[in-house]
């Protein structure tokens, strides 16, 4: 029986880089994103380059009914998914109460609820089979509060803590759970969040999506619990543990005003 890695948010950024890195290692893929044309092009390219089977499903995971349809289709197809990569996510920048509620709700639906539902549905199957692996994509933002991007930081804190808890729960079933916490990564994230990326371009924290993906697949092979690419990002994740909370909040607010200012 063929086995597949299912990757959400696979049309660009870290999701696309992970798809390529896994295909390079001979993994069959199921790619999920909103853009059907982009997915079809990516699937054809990866199939030709790496001689793997690449399926794709266009789905807006922030829409619960569409997510239900995807899960029903996967269940009916009986495809064997042995790696789930929950990468899809969005961000918003600016004071929370000045943001459009529909955008903030979409962030929660995608970053939190869709991820949790996919983990429940596919994780249940993996637990029944006694094998499998889940990778949830959080962020170094999940280690601290984030004034100026409060909802986004909170969503990534959920992903981080949820993944750590789920790891311990599923260990007895033979299922591994890892959480990826990248720092700033060159992708379309900043543009979609309406952020001024120019301030970040010269930052030594900025990494390429391909570099993040390479580090991630190597760490997955070792079943690492928390994956933080780059020593600067690991330091950034560790420092909030040493400082008082009021100071962490103020520093985070200042950084977000400087690097995360809306355009």
C-alpha cells in the first residue's frame, strides 16, 4: 500500500519547501491549499523531477464545511497517510481591536481549529494503525506574547503547547508528534499579513524556506519534539524564560512596531 505525506499550505513558503524536500526523499504527497492552479503546477513538477506520486486537493481550510468535505474524501479514498504536516496559517498585524473581526476569526479557524481537527481525524487513524507522524508548524512567536500581533502569537502558542501535549498522549500508540518553530522566513507571509517586510530583509534572523525545510526533515527523521531552525532563533525562543513577563511584553511590542508595522 502506498503511503503519503499530507501537507497543508503547500503552494508556497515553508509548505512548498517541505513538499520538495520530502519528494526528494521519495515520499508520495497529498498537497492541500486554496490555489488549484498552483497546486496542479507544483504536483506536475514534483512528479517529473522526483518520480513520486503527488495528489492535490484545493481547499480553504478556514471554512469548516470545506474541511469536513476534505476529511470525508480522504476517509472514502482510504489513502494511507503516515505523515501529516499542518503548515497552513495566516497572520495579521496591528492592534487587535482595530482589525476586522472576519480576518481575526479566519486566523483562529485556520491556525487553531483546522489544525486541531486534522490532528484529531488523521491522528485517530494513525493511533489505530499503531504508526505515523504529525508535524505542526508553530513559530518562535509561540514562546511569548506579541502585542501588535496578539492573535497570531496566541495561535502559535496554542500550536506549540497542543503539540507537546499530543506528543505525550500519542507516544503510547506509536505515533510521533513534532512541532516546528521557525523564525522569520522568506515567504509570502508578511505580504499577506499586510506587513512591511523591508525592515526584516537585513535581519540575521531571516532564513530561506528551503533551509528551514532541510533542517526540519532531518529533525523529523530523528523524531525531535521541538524543531527551531537556526541558533539565533533558538536563542530568541529561550530568552523569554529568563526575563520577567512585563519586560518580555514590552520588548515584543517594540520589535513588532519596528519589524511588523503594517504597510
